[in-house]
C-alpha cells in the first residue's frame, strides 16, 4: 500500500515538474478522471505548486490559506492500518508541513523581506539586460548556449556557460552578461569583478551599461561610496543617465 502511495506521489511530482513524458502525463490524467482519490491528490498538488511558484501573491501564508479554504486537504483514504503499523501517513504530513515552511521562507526571501535597505534598493533597480548587444559571430556553440539559457531566465546555467566561454575569449560583452547573471542570482562580489573589467570596454554602450550594473553590484554589497562614484561617472545624456540620477537621489 505504501509503495503504491509513494509511486503515485512521484508520478504527480514528475508531471507537475514537467519531467514526465506526454504518455505518462496522459496516463495520470486518465486515471484521475476515473479515480476520485487520484484526482483529489493531483488537484491539491497542483494548487500547492502554484502557491509556491508565484511570489506576486501578497504572501505565501495567505495564498496557501486561500487554497485550503477553497479545496481543503485531500480526503484521507479509509484507514486500513493503525498508526503504529502505517507511520507513512504521519511522515507524509510532516513532510508537507516542512515543504510549506520552506516554500514560505523562500517566497519571503524573494520578496526582499530579509534584505537590508541598500540590498532592497539595489534589488528593486536590477532588471535583466536584454540580449541586444553584438556577440562575436563565431560565437562558438558555448556562447550561443549561454545566451539561450540567459534568454530563458536560467541565469545560473548561463553564468556557468559564460565562464566557460571567457576561459578562451576576452569578450567584454559576454563578461557584461556574466555580471548581470551574478547580480540576478544575488552574487554581488562576483558581479563586481566581471563588470569592473567590462566597464573598460572601448565601446560606449557596453561601457555605460557595465557601469550601471557595476553601481548596482556595489550597492547590493553595501559599498555605498563606490556605488555613488560609479553612478556619477555615467554620462547624464546616456542611456542610463536618468536612472543613475534617480538612484543617486535615493542613496545620498
């Protein structure tokens, strides 16, 4: 019995995570259409996944509370074993509570509830840099893979591929995107190193963009004077001139 329950949970998890094949997904949906217990389990797991995936909700707690009020926990199957013979029910409940707690923590962290003022200000100003700069045409497959990952929002993967590319190529544009990846994954120290070099580019757009993100890296790590000096070095008439002026007013 417990093996059957665990197998069902694994099948549901694979479908929700996008790891199941189309055939496996359709098989689970077909089973849910004829088995109320499977349908309830699938509906609850989908609701929970949505609650933990979207941070724009007012808070994890309120989102989860609304789900429980609307759908409730899946009804338990008729007990066939006592607790002492079947502890999996209690273990599953404990695991669910742990999952909710971890999910709530990470949602709060994404919302910036645990950030210092300078970190919050930097985070509010950080936006992914659009893939608009010219990248070397012989960009070699590694660079193309890196930018494909970047465009899809997979910044950790993109950073690893950009690091690999930069081991063989002195490419300030790639270094600029690497710095942005570090910023978006909250690694300001590593971002500072990459962006400080990219800011030496002889191409004004690349240089100015690198300076803007470098100032955010300094701000995110709490180096306020360097952040201010870097913002002041950005041309007032440039593409980041107005943003630099507004951010300067907030930190002075």
